[in-house]
C-alpha cells in the first residue's frame, strides 16, 4: 500500500560500539544558547559565591575596564551595579572572566531563574517524558511557559513529581487548577527554548 507520497524512517546506524560512547550527564544551558535565539546579553546571571568573591577581589574599576567595550548605557556605573546586586549579563560575566559554574540564569529581572546545568538523572528523564506525553509551551510575546497538564483529580502523584523536581532545583513554578485540568507550569524562555 506504500506509494511515492509516503515517508519511511531510515536508520543511519549507530556507533560501531555503544560502549565507546560516554553518555551525557548534564545539560549546560549556556552551551545551548546559540541554538535558542537568545543572546548572551539577554541572559541575567545570579552569581554564585565563588564568582562574587572574584568580583570583590577585582574591584569596580577593573570590572568597569573589562566591560567598557560592551557599551552599557550606564557606562562605568554598570560595574557598581554588578558588584552591588551580584548579577551580571552573560556577556559581562565572560568579559570580567567569571566562571559562572553555579550561576542561576534568567531573562527577566523579576522572572524565573534556573540552574546553569541540569543533571540528566532519572528524575529529569521522567519530567521530560511527562512533558512529551502531557506538555506544551505557551508563548505570550517574549514570555514563554512550559506546561504539564493532567486530569483535575486523578493524577496528583504526577503533579507532585513534577512540582517536586522544580522545587528541588529551587526553580519558581506554579500548580494551578484549571477548568478541565490541573497544570504545572514554569515560566522560562531558557527552558522553553
């Protein structure tokens, strides 16, 4: 019954020995930026203690010199903002020479911040599988939300599992009773991308 208008999946093979392939253990969200359409200048980093210590050692004058080429509208005063708030845009942090190893990332000052890296553990894969089965992304202008939707009364254990995953990562999330479904949502352009 197959005709010229049908498509068939074709396997292209696998590595000669799967034992030679080291499975990925985590996703680095900063490494994924080029594919997301989000620029380094749009991503705000809440700096970890190690990077905050490095900022204090450098001092505002050195920081101002290192970020001057980025042309921030606040000029040299931007260095004081970075030190005072403990946050920097990714392009600024790279220019300063910060590691960003344990930074929290977001795209809005009052928005959701997510860890730079997500461990690809069993809980991650379960949350991803539930997204594939019951999820979608909603966009409202630049704001994007990831949703998982379940039966309003019969799937509380799935809702608790997803909410628990994000809570353990200290990621702002919401559990909302809708008219016909119970939803878990995370508002994050980075995760949605």
